[in-house]
C-alpha cells in the first residue's frame, strides 16, 4: 500500500516538562504552537517478528507508541469529524538515537533502516486511556498511558489534515514519553496494549545482512535546506557544516502545469527552483566516488515555502514545506548520461515572464555525489527515491494569479500557477 507514516514529537507531557526551560531560550525562543511533525520514510518500516539491525557504534532507544490508521480520505476535517476517518490503531516502536535538540529535522536519529516497526491494525472504540507496555527480554521496562498525551487521536487528525490530505492507510504515530528504553543486539522487545496485537521484534548487530521490507510505500522525497551559500546568506544563516535534510510527504507533490495554493492571510510565500536527483538502484554505504552510479537521472521541482508558518522545531517544519500542492515536480526524468555535469547547470525562475532568480549548481554547498553518499551511510536509498538539492539566492513573494516558471539547463522547464484558497476550493466542487 502506498502510504505515509507521520509522527509527532513533543506530544507527551513528560517531554514538554523536560524541555520547558529550553523552549524559552535560543534557538527555540518559545514553546511550539502547533504539533511538531516528522515522517518515518519507507526504509524504516518493519513488521512484527522481523529482525532489526542496530547501527554500529550508536546507542539506540525504543519508543513504544500507538498509531492511528486512516480509513477514509481526510482533508480539513474537524476534531468532531475525525473519528469517522480512523480505521483502527496499531502498536509501533518509534526507534531513535538520542536527540539533543529539536531545532533541525532529526534525519540521522530517526530515519535509520528498521527504525519504525508497526504491528497489525485492530479497531478500538477509544484510544484514550490506553496503556502502552514495553517488555525487554520478558521484563516489563516501561508503562505509560495515552491520557498523558497533549493531543489525542482526533486532535492530531484535525491538525495534520488542515494542511496535508491524509489517505487510507496513512498512519500517525501519537508520541512517546521523554524516557526511552535503550536496546542492544540480542534483545527481544515486545510492545503491548489491551485490544491490539502485540508488536515483537528482535535486535541484531548492524553487520548482519538485512533485507529491505517487502511492503512498498511512497518513494522518499528528501529536500535540502540552505544548500547554496548565497541563499543561506539571503536568509541570514551561515551555510551548514553538514547537510540540512528534511523529508516531504507525498501529499505535497503536483505536476507540470498544476496549481499551487497560497494560504489566506499569509505575508510571504516564495518559490525555490531545485535540481532533483532520482535514485536508480538500492544504495547503502556508497562512497562518493561511486555515488553517481546509483543515480538514474535528474528532474526539477519548485519547492514552495510559506514562511509565516515557520517555528523553531524540526525547522523547516511540515506546515511550511509539506502542504498540499506546494511542490510541483516535473514528471520527466532526464537520464544521468544526458547530463554530463550536474554541478554546472543554470537554474532560473520567472514570475509572469520576468526573471527573478538565477543561479548555478556549481554553488551547492554539498554536491550530488556527496549527498547520495552521505545519506547512504545511515539509511538505505531505494529506486525512485528523490533528493531535491536546494535553491540559490533570489527569492520573491508570489500571489494568486502569478505564473511561475522554473528552468534548469538540460533538465527541463516546469510551469505552475498560484491560486487562492477560495479559487482552489471552488475548483473542487
């Protein structure tokens, strides 16, 4: 099933209490106003009784939780309507390395292979008051209740569906306590809750060969923030010392000649012309020298952002970057051998025929071979996965009625039009 697994951080009262003092300091400045979303991509997925390899040299922590499963398409539903869109619930283990900050997306901590096993779905009349129990090698190590969550199932569905259309099969993991349980090779971890099938997984050392899951989700769409030094300077940031990678959900993708919706009552929504790398075959622990052998080709996207919704949690957060319709992606992939040098391409953006952005891929902070290699060191890239490599300087606000054209030399031309929320809603009738 083509699905997305969303998860929410900082939704358990113990986490909020533990981090409260830090929330009022730099870089956060204030507690989060909205749910702190992230995505568990398809390489993390496993099922009950599958073996999970632990990354060598890292301390891994179990994060037992419950996930709600969408049964009917959910778009802008209210809390009162949310229950009718939920098919059931699953137990999950949202594995993670230790997190010392919630400022930037936690790709390296949360997106390792096998870091999201889920159990079988079962209906529940009410997920409130559900006790989640973690057993390690037959010993109970943790017990917590969903009454301790800041937002329950219906609130989470309403909040996420406000900007991202949820489809049948999508899952929302509802959060974990601050205290996590360390796991080691040889451990068997069982997650239990009344009314739901138990989730059982055994952990082994990373060097043990591990097959990728049979279930195929949406290809993972990675995106880069601040990957052009001039763009970073434009936003008053220094160029990052390591890649700032985040993941975009499938709901945000549209095609050529499609519309993108500018939300009402926002001050600044801007385009981002980006070269997109398309992975051609499974890549794990790939060297920089070999990286291009795993690239099928290139396409282009326009990675819109609504800066009004920025919060300093997993920045750039999903409300900014993963809204419905805000990532036009060209459907054609130009084979790698037809692009002799991906680091010597001109990018341009036009608004209503006027050139507003012009740059070159030579100015990337981290080039294509580096990015493919870097990602493959801690997760498995699969055929069809894509990496949007960032945008150069030259941002501008876009308004309803604007035609926006993105061009990349030798790759293609992508056109779309900005519409208001009212125009978009009327088009759906």
